[in-house]
């Protein structure tokens, strides 16, 4: 399966928009073809037939009846209609969770096998990154390894975990630690699941819900349930007062589109999505940004958010000073590579950069780039401090020594030096020219060449 979010659906929609771009003019025939392509793409992604026709009829009606506003061509407006209607279909503006009090209590519920405990840790990491003191509490008394699993995850992300391993009463577990939990900004309560929403699960959740009185009750559900998500979300919403949904495993299923859209029509909107196995592969669900990525328009907001998490403001300012002064060495390159590593995989980052997904770079090329980054880290770890600070002294004997020490080939070292020289050349283009006018000229030139950045205005 692909690691890109709903890749098949995204590719189908991008190809459909590509046909609009190539069309000579917009007429009813083109709109009908577009609607059929969208219907096919969504049905293949396991979206409910009734919902597909509702969406396509809205797109068709707007495309044929509405006139584009001034400044937009008919083709541009048609693409905009597709974007807006898909985003509205998935929840419009989205549903952000604001921490309004302390402790802010979030209770997770769901059936077995949906990744509830792993999601509890991902959610904890999410709020921890935003400056909150977070605690996890395990009240799952059905699964023997549940407490151990949460304890391991909590240690990994440096978050306190509470629970009583052998205790069979979830309410007693919560009462034992209730006073201690008041010291935290966010408390995440992991609960037990079952194979189905049975009466005893409803009773257990109802009891713990009355005791905890959570500010948010989130249903954790796997993307592979597809359109059946609507029924499940509705049932949990009615019986357990679910306020939102977290969809997991969205990185490897063709049914993800069905799950997302199914939840959006219930009273329990999607609030977070899990897009990979790592604890950082988790994000707020923002329909407009998500659709932007699906259509190849990028998602700069999420990209910038990831960048903020990966590098401090002081580090960013320090790096920008080096760029502007034209000073740049292998230590700086190493720092950049570490930042890239923290932000996630290269393929996912490329999804978020406007225009990059439309370049349709071969997957093996992206994978090779990710492999290179790891190899280059080994090489840099085998360099002396002097070599890192002044790469120009690295001659043939040094290259041979570094290659042996890092377990790589000499050609790998030469390739890294070539990358460094290119990066340094770019810093000189930015900083060496010096003046703001030269910088502006440079940015405009880049804007004209990089897809998706041509219309960026410099202040």
C-alpha cells in the first residue's frame, strides 16, 4: 500500500482536473465528463452512492448556473467549485479542539483493533508539542496488555501514564488517580473496547463517562471500515455522546475516502487523522487543507506547522542569518537534514508543497532520496569537527577515510560534497547579493519557475 494519504483517490481527482486545464473551453459536455470522473473516483474509494450523487449534482448545478467572479476564468472557477464542494462535503472549516480549562479531559472509545491505545499516545504527543502538560490514564481492563502498551508509549514520548495493572474496575482506577490528574493541562482517558457495540460496552462507557465528565469524547475508528463508518459513528454518537471521530490507518487503505465522508454526515465530525505508524504521523483534520493535498494544490499550513514543531524560532533565525551572510558548512547541512527527518517522510512533505505532487516524480526516486539522507547522516557522523566546519579541506585521502568509517562508498561522500556545494551556492545567491532588491528579484525568478508559487506576492 502507498504511504501517501488516499493516493488512488488523489491521483484520480488530479487527472480529472488535468482534463479541465487542457480543455479549450468549458461547456456542458465538459462538466458532465468531469462529474462522471469524480463519481468514478469517489465510488472506487468506497464512498456511499447516495452521497456521491449529492456531491456531483451540487458541482454540476454550480458549474452550469453560476458565473465566475471577476478575475477568474471559467476553467479556474470550475476547479475552485470542485475544491469547495469536496471540502464542504468533508466538513467545511473543520472542528478544532481548544483547551479551554485545566484539566481538559479527552476520553477515547471504540471497538477492538482500531488502534485506540496507540492513538492515545499520538494525541498526547500532539498536545504536548503545543505546550500542554499531558497525562494518560488506562482504564481498559479487558485487554491484558493494554496498560503495558500505554506505559511503553508514554515512556517513549515522555508523558506520565496512570493505571492499575490487575484492577478489573475501570471506575476504581480513575478514582484512584483523580486528584493527581488535576495537576495536568490535558488528561487522555483510554477505555476498553469490544468486537461490537454491545450492551455491556455501552453500560461501561456510560458509567466511566458520568464519572469522568469528559470535555471531549472521541471515537477511534480505522479507515478500512469504509462507508460502514457512518453506522458505527452514529451508534456511538447516540449511545456515548461522542463529540468527534479520530480516523486511524488512513495511510494504507482505499476505503479511507468512504470513512471520512461517512463520518462527516453524522453528528460526530472527524477531528484528527492518523496518517502513519509513527507517533508523529497524526494531525488535525482540516478538510480544506486535506482536499488541497488530494487535488495537488498542496497544504502549506500543515507544512509550516510541522516546520515549527521541528525547529525552534531561535534555530530558524540562526539559519536565516547564515543564509543571508552566505556562510554555510556541513554542520548546517546536517542540521537541515535532521529537521527534515523530524518533519516526516520526503514523500509526505512533497504532498504539502503546492505544485510538487503535480510533478509526478517517480516513487523510486523519492525513496532513493530518503535513503540518501540516512546514508549522509552516517557520513557526517564520521567527519571530524574541523571537516564539518570547513568542508573545503576534505581531499581524496579524507574521503577514503570517511567512507570506511561510515561504512559507505567514496562516491556517496563525493555526492554529499556536491550537495553541500549546491546548497552553499544557493546561500550566496540569497545572501551574497545582499540587497533586499536582489533578494526580491531572486524570489520572483524562483516564483516563476516553481509550480504553484508563481502567484506569490512579496510584501
